[in-house]
């Protein structure tokens, strides 16, 4: 009897231990599987397609940085396409969902007003640099300084000959940007204080690069360009005696400058956020931004609001 009882107890212990072992193994396997899933999720590479359109003034920077971004192994799954078309186009396309990012030299509130004001509220502003615009003329023009009033008179057609502003007896040919251009809006707002006119005989071009080419090649030509486009093929003219230099811009002495905005409709997705973070990283701000003639946000000693008011 005692022997039979011992056998029963032994069998029960064996079954119990086997069951515990099975549960422990199952638990271990489950934890292992969960751990593997979590690790895979944490290390999953970003992927996606980004289309950035708009400002031709900002285009050189976005193009250069996007190439570096895609060459980085961390972002190899993300493609970035960059197109121009002007700030108005960029804002319209990002608002309408045709573009991921709308590049702009102006605040969205300046584009979307009155009945369209709600469109501006849907957009998130990512400021990536500061750009200044300067008046440029053909290198043969002797004039090296123009006042605000002289510029207004030229760009509204009241002054048509360089001799009227201290130059030689030569017809003035205006090379202007279209109404959708953020560069034009910035120049009108901060250099002229009024809208320019599409003066008879003037030339209108969509691209800042083409504006530079035409000013360089056309006798008597005048236009305006973002500093990122200016080289020795054209001549830069002072504004009210002040040069368009970084030193004058960062303290607000030279007034013709604007923020470079990269707008998204709502908060950006992970891939777009990675690209925008890359744009504002120290690596890009201290190298590419400076190299291409823009000013890093961190260097500005003054701020400007949507109404153009400058504060320290």
C-alpha cells in the first residue's frame, strides 16, 4: 500500500514539473518573439517620397541639401524632388495637397488673405534660413547707389533713363519677376514699400537664374536677386547707401530680407520631419546655408513678423 502511494505521488510530481517546464518555455518563446518584433520596429528604416516646390530663391539650398540627405545611408529609403515655380505656387500646391513642402520667401498669411485665410491656418511654418534681396544692374551701369524713392520711380515707370538718377544717357530696361514670386513680393514690401508696375518694355521672368542672365546681357538692365544668386556677372547696388551684407542684415540695418519658409500642411510625417530636421541641423546651417549665400537663423539679432515689423 505504501509502495503504491509513493508511485502515485512520484507520477504527480513528474506531471507537475513537466507542465511548469512547458509554461516556462512557452513564456520564454513568447518574450523572445515580442523582443524581436520590438527590435525590428525600432530599427526600421524611414521611407517615403517628398516633393518640395515653390521659391526659386530657396531652390538652390533645398536642391543641394536634398542630394546630401539622400546620399546619407540613414535616409536611403527617402526620395526628395525639388521644383521651382515661385513662392505662390509652392504655397498653393502644399495647401492643395499636390506638394509635400511649399517653399516660400513670404509668410503664408501674405498669400492667403480674406476668404482664403483659413488655408494659412492649416499650414505649419518651418523657417530654415534668412535671405536678402539686392538690386542688381548691368555691369556697365555707373550708378552704385539708389534711394528708395529712385527705385520706386524706376519700377513704376516714372524714371526711364539712367541719366535721371546720376548715370549715363541710357534707357532703363526692367527685368522683373511675376506676381506669384516671393522674391518680388519681398522686394516690393521692404525695398519699395509699394507694388511695382509691369512697365511697358520691361521683361518678366519666372526664374531668378534667368533674371541674372538677362541683367548681365542686356544694356541698361536693372533687376533684383536673392544674394544666393549674385555673382560677378552682375553689379550690386547699395540701398540708401547701405550694402546688402550679412553684417548689415543680421542687425536690421539693411531692410530687404526675408525668412525662407518650408511649409507643410499640418505636422509633417516621419520622412518629411527627418528632412526638415536635417535642413536645420548645425551641419547644414553652418556649411551649406553659409556657402550658398543664405544666413543661418541662429545669427539673426533681430526678428521680423508677418507685418514686417522688426524687433530685437
